[in-house]
C-alpha cells in the first residue's frame, strides 16, 4: 500500500474495482491498453481482386483494416502497382505468403520483400504432403526450414510458417508436427497460427496460442463449424461460429501483433463478411483497426 493512501481510501478504490467487475456485460479485455491490430489476408478477396484490384483494396481500407498480408496476385498486377496502392492507402504490409523459398522460389520471395518493404516471408503450408509424415521426414523438414531461415536472415528477412489442420494432428509416429517444429526449429522462425484450422485439427486454439507464445505474433481469424469434411469450408464472420476469440486473445496477450481476418470460402457478399468480422473484433475490444 502506498503511503499517500489511507487504509480507508485504499479499500474504497479496491471496492470500486470489484464492483465494476461484477457489472453485466463487463469485458475485462476492454480495460487493457494493449490491443493487436486488425489485418486481412488478401486471398480472402481474390475473386474481387481479379475484377477490380484497386477498388477492392480501397473497400477493405474504408472498413478500417490497418494492414494486409499478401498472396500471389494475378499476373497482370505487378508488384510495383500493388505496392504503390498499398502505400497510397496507408496500409501496412506485415507479412507475405509465399511458396517454400527454395531454389527458384527464392528470387520471387526477395523481389516481393523489396517491393513491399516487408521483412516477413510466410510459407503458406499447402498442400498436405509427406513432409510431416513421420519422424524421419519431419527431421528433414526441420533441416530445410532452418536453412531457409538462415538464408533469409542473411538478406535481413524473417521466416514464418502457417498451418492448416494436419499440422495439429498426430503423424504416423504419434507426433504433432507443429509442436515438434516449435521445439526443434531455430528460435528465430515464427509461426502464424490459423486458429480455425487448429480447432478443425482437434486442438484448443487458446491452448495452442498460449503454448506458442511470442513465437506466434500473427493469428489467422476465421470462424465456422471447425469440423473436418465439407462443412469445414463453410466459413462465417468472426463470432458467428464455433471459435472462442475472447479466450484466444486472453491466451495470447501482448504476444499477438496482428489478428488477420481470412475467409477461404464465403457464400454471401465477401465485403459484408469481412465488415462483420471487423465489427466483432473491434466492438468486443479484441483488436483495433483504423475506424
């Protein structure tokens, strides 16, 4: 207790705090001065980008998104054209999805990083193949990833990994691939945890986010039934499906730098979907954008 507070004053302050916690609808997350930023994976609006690149990106900016994660844009949209648009709209490019940066893919990753002034190259991790199939394969994969990270570091860049569901299911040797990678990869390699796919793979996203800690500064935010099979692609705006994003944010705390809205598929108007996700995250004090 500080000397400039009497016992009576101190108890009064504590009592007011306890009373506030008991109010209906009180959200402790809203009291936190720290909130991650809201970004969007541009793959979400890939169909709209093919029709009107500039107009589509302007729409997400108007909603309030603070930054974007890129994917491989259509061939007719040059890196220079895209980079200029993002700069003009004040959008941060916080990460770039890329093919595994080996062999000829390295030059493409370096060109993206230079054009976008972005230092984080994220391997998208698709499709599923044998790289995590058993202990021998995953050890070889660790060697590949560590070599990639070393190369990118020599260029002033960082390497990250994005998951789907299969990285959180046991492989043939009973190993959860992403947990093995967490323990065995170079500590500079980051993880972009797709919380929806984590749950689809049978894990608790909040627990995973907590376990990965500061190694997982980026979270993909999408919602839906999170069960394997055809239903897993029936995505809905954040807060309208099965994920508990409040628990996820609480588990990650200040380790989370970007909450990245993404839809792989959406049956309704995609801009309405991303607007609803943005509104849910900001209204509940889970993240902040520009609006």
